[in-house]
C-alpha cells in the first residue's frame, strides 16, 4: 500500500510541475534581464586551439520582442607556432559586446531569437619559450580593436523569473599585430603579422528577468 501511495504522490508531483511551471513561465516578462553563461570557443585559425569561454551581461527591452544586450566575455586559447603568424604561447581574448536581439516567437515553452551587433576586442598574447641565441629577444603583440558579432539562440522558461538558454554565435575579427626582435648587436626590428581571431561559440546559461 505504501508503495502505491508513493508512486501516486510521485505522479501528482510530476503533473504539478508539468502544469504549473509553464503556467508561471507564460507570465515571464520583465523590462530588464541579467544573464550568465559558459561555453566553448572554436577558433577558425588553424594554429589556435579552442578553449573554455565564460561571460555575463544584461539586457533591456525597448519594444515588443526587441532587446538591447551588453555582454562581457573572456576566453584563452593556446597558439602553436606557425610561419609569419604567432609563436607558441597563450592568447587571452576579452570582448565587450553590444547586440540587438529579436525574439522570433514568444510563448510559454520555447523562445527562439537572433542577434547581431559589434564588439570591441581586448587581446593579450603571452609568448612561450623561444629558442634563440642569448643576444636576441623575441616578443609578439596583438592589437585591440572592433569586431562584428552575430548568432542565434533559444531560451526555455523555467519559472516566471528564470530561463535556460543556449546560443551559437560568431565573432568576426582579423587583428593586426607585430613581431618585435631585440638584437643586442643590430638593434630592434619589427615585422607585421595578422592574427585570425574569428571564433564560433556554443554557449549555455541562465537568464534572470526583473
């Protein structure tokens, strides 16, 4: 008897969740939102490995289905030496992203959306060990600068205030840089390089409405 009652109680609990969560989520609509996420950055450049990406941001709705979003993101990628690009080392990338987001649908179960905008990308390169004679020191830099940013995503409301979200996005930036060689005998010389920072992201996170 106890087993039957336990199963019945479980069925009632599950039914309550199925019925009440969408009902609460259907009223989900605040004028502002904060969000956080984690994901993976897939680098387009062959000598840059992918890496864990994290970020957070906020958004404000100014018209039906339209949101203006600001996001702060960060990831690191390992570089393997390639001719006329980068030596071995670590690239740290930190863009500030501004996007206009549009929700294609707005129902209680599933809200797909698209977004596009721009970013200012801060980049730091820490060069690894370089084999050379003691008289020569080599360093490389990558310039900060603008980028395009676009993607698609979807969110699933859990409650009136919380949604799970997933996104696939694309950062478009080709960054100039330089290789700096300091030779104790010949002085300082510089060589221009170009670093492909184009990146595809797969992200998962939460959006909190208020």
